[in-house]
């Protein structure tokens, strides 16, 4: 393969070493599994399920600890695939078989389109599905099934329910209703959050009417403020008293009081200054790997979210994916080259450059070099219609926020691109349906998609999936203000565009005490390949003799 030129500017390259995963007996075709670095953490792939449906065949997975059974949304078939984890063995790879496939059409619900999410009740015989109506702008449903797949009930919720989850105490079921507009903006429902009381099977749908928003919440797009607010994903505190809901396009998180069933507030997450040392990125699709300080401001815009507790405090973890409003009738997305004649960069928006430095960069053709880089047209304008700052989508990182104040505690900076450029130099910033070196550098890079936290031998870890690169980052969260990178794993086969496990969309952590192998597992649904990968973890840290 052609050698790629790799460099960092303004930062010292970290000394990262390759460490292979543990060896294991193969009961099926050996997967293309690769572990980069590792230290005390050894990882192997012990299972794979192939839906046979291709793209969209596996999206979100929910695991039942007692039955050792997983329920997986299959968007390609508008169905739920039911998998057994019982026959998984420690250190042995096997192909997993489907127990059942339950189609949405079997429930005889009129004018519905797709299943977007699934959740399993921690105790009761309940599985919940979020179901989108056709058209998507109509109120959707939460459908309740038994764990044998028998229909129980359907509950009307807001438009486009995108995620559903049970509270840890099992008393309530929550749905994030995104309320996306129609492509032609003929309808644009209000975003909402539904709270379902499981004892009464009654639903209360919360809107954002009268809810305080801070000035960092993005609501300067098409439609009213209530139409623009679009809940995406939910996590719940360990005590089941608070829910935290991402509003991705709004670059914000809403806090819900589950004792009074009301939305407390919505707080914006701000922007990441890529002009600062430590926040370098490869923002140019130019056939080389080069992390550098650039006058770009990354809107965090997380999709998924998870919560964990440390030192008596609740924190939330976000994978900073980024997402644009991009419809037939309206789009905020543009290339820098499309508006280059309207850009007059102002150093007041950047902490890493003064005005003289910015002027010198633009005089030397920086905007031409960034011509293909994606930005939003909704932020950065001054009163004269000029763009004083350039805002991009996502942070190419994961962040930790104080759940009470929503203040930033930690951001992983440029580590994802630094690590992947070392681990997979020939496939740096490739995309998820085509092997294309440097192909995503101008738009979101590795694109962190989802996150889950889990405990291994008394240590809390974050597992962050990279949608485009197709791999999972693992970080030690013992110190929330300073997490430590542990390892990177992938089971994508880079010999073809789509082979192996490609484009992780959902993650489910299975603790050792409920795992069929007696060791912690991570199940990852891969949307483009339509597969589920099951990884087994073994850590010597904190292990008692």
C-alpha cells in the first residue's frame, strides 16, 4: 500500500504501542479482530450475529440479563431480531443464531413505518419498542411486548419517537420524541419527551412550553423554538430521579425531574475551539494525515448519552457526533468554499489565534485548502452578513459534563484522530461504506456515534463507538476530570468496503455477574454491515486475588 505522510503540528506525538488481543479457540470463521494498545486490558471477539439484511439490519440492542437474550432492531426488515447469548463461551468465537424475528406488521397497527429503538424491563416481562408513524410527523407509538414477543399494548407518544428506555427502578418508561419536520417542511411537529407510568400504563407527554433555555441552545433555524427543539437520546440517573436528554441539532441537553415529571431546563453545550493546542484536527481532505490548529469551532452535538456516578456526583458522557438540519426545503449545511467570499474571520471568536495570525492564514490560502470542509450557515454571522467564525459539526471526541451544572469537566481533544492515525494509518478517517483514506477529514472525522459506561473489577470505563472508522475506544473514568485511554478495538475487515463489523450504531455493556461467560461483555450493533459483535473483556486492574 502507498505510504501516507503523517504529522502533528503544535503537539507532541504520543508514544502508542500495539498490543494484540488474547488468543482464543475458534468455533466459527475467525473474525477480523484487532486490538490496539491495551496495557492491563485484554479483549477478544467471542461472537458475531449476521442479520442477513445488510445495511440497517442491526441498529439498537437491548439485553435481558435473566433470559440471556438480546432484542435487536432490524430497520431493513421493520422487525426485531431475538438472539440467545446462552451458548457464548469465554475465549471461544462462535457465530450466533437468531431465535426469532418479529415483524412490526404482526402487531396490526395502521400507518406505522419503522422501529427506532428497543428497551428491556429490568424485572418485568416487558419489552418496549419506539415506533414511528407514516408520515413521521404524526404522533408515534411505544409498543409493549412480552419477552416472548407477544403484543401487550400500544401507547401514543409524540412525533418520531427516536429512543426509549426504562428507569433503573423499573417504574417508568421514557421516550424521546424528536419531532423532525417533513422534508418539504409542510409539517414540523414539536419535540417532546413522553413519560409512561408502568403501573397505570398512562402516558404524559412533556413539551418545552415555558421551559428555560440558556443562550447557548441553538434555536435560530427554521420554525418556532418549540418546533426546533428535538430530543434524541435519554439516560437516567442511578437513583431514577433525573433524566438527561440530548437535543442534538440544538447542541444541548435537557434535564427532566422524574419525581414531578417536568422538564427543568435546557442547557447548551457550547463549542470546541480547534485553534487551541490539544484540539488539533485533520480538517482537510487532501490525501495526508495532518492534525493542526485551525480556525474552526466544533459544535459538540452529541447523539447518544450515558450517566455514571463518581465520588457521589453524577456525570454525563457524550460522544460528540454532530448533525445538520438537511432537508429538501431547508439545509443549514455548506462547504466553506460555497461562502468563502463572505468570510471575514475575527480573532475575538478564537483563543488560539490573534487577528494578525488569522489574516496571514487567509492570505496564504487557508480558505481554499478548507474549501470542502463542512460548516453550518446558522452560526458565526455578523450584522453585515459576513461569517466571522466558522462552526463545524461535532467535536471528534467524547466529553464529560457535570450533570447538575452541565459544565464541561473533560474533553478528549484530538486523541481519537491521533490514536486512529497510529492504529490504522492506511485507513485514517475512512468512511463506513467505502474504504477511502482521509475521506472524512473534511466532515466529522471518525464521527463518535454512541457511548456506554460499565464497571470492570471496580473500575468504571467508557466505551465510545466511532461510526465511520468502525471501532470502539475504551477509557478509564476513575478520574472524571482526567480519563485515561486504555485501548481501541475493531472487528471491521478493511480488505473490502463493507466486510466484517462495520459502523457501530449501538452499544450494550453486560457486567461479569450477569454475563453468560462470567466475564464482562460488550455487544455492538453495526448498522452498515447488519451485524452484531460481542467482545469479551478481561482486566487485571483492581482484580482481587
